[in-house]
C-alpha cells in the first residue's frame, strides 16, 4: 500500500488472473450465452471505509471468429477487499483474462477512536 503525505489516504494496486479457460475447456472458452467469473481480492491492509476501486484489462485472449462482448467491473467493495467480475454473453469466447486494479481510499489513523 502506498501512503500519501496525508496519512489518511492510501493507494493500493495489483494485477490478478481472473480465469484461464482455454487449456481445460472451461465454460468461458467453450460455452455460449450469459457467463460470469468472479475473483476475490483482499487488500494487504484494511481501509477505514470502502475505497473507490478501478479495474481494467491487463491481458485478454479472445476468439475473434465472433464479436466479443464483455464487461469488467468491481463489485462488493468493502474495507478489506472486493470482487473482480467478468461477464460475457452470446457466442463470445474468452480464453483467459487478467485484470489490473487500483483502490484509493481513507486509511485508519492512530487518532481515530470509537465511542461505542
């Protein structure tokens, strides 16, 4: 995690393989219709509140015999982590996908205290 001079703001980033289906005939490669894969990501340190998370494709291996249709999003973002979600549909075939992610948010601070 990178800490900015402001000790309450943190930036954490990574890269994760979401799936690799072409080697074993997985459904992203051999299937059709709506399909989805999820990959859980845990932060090295927890944020004080759920951060803003950006995901982007860092590697995709798609079949070009049909149009490729895909969505890549971050869902279920918490202080401790989130899920990378890849969706495709129709006759699109995805062999493999890796996603880069960036989380920016508020960090816990030594001066924080809870009255409860």
